[in-house]
C-alpha cells in the first residue's frame, strides 16, 4: 500500500517536474529570441 502511494507520488512529482522544465525551456527560448532580435536591430548584423 505504501509502495503504491510512493509510486503515485513519484509519478506526480515527475509530471510536475516535466511541466516546469518545459515552461522554463519555453521562457528561455523566448528570452533568447528577444535578445537576439534586439541585438540584430541595434547592430545591423545578421549573425
């Protein structure tokens, strides 16, 4: 019984962790895209 409870808890934790990681990755990509666009417009280079 406690083993099943632990397994369910672990699965829920993993799901939350995956969701958090996905959100973090999305925010990181958006920030990088914003800074890259800002750098390109300010310098005029396409690197």
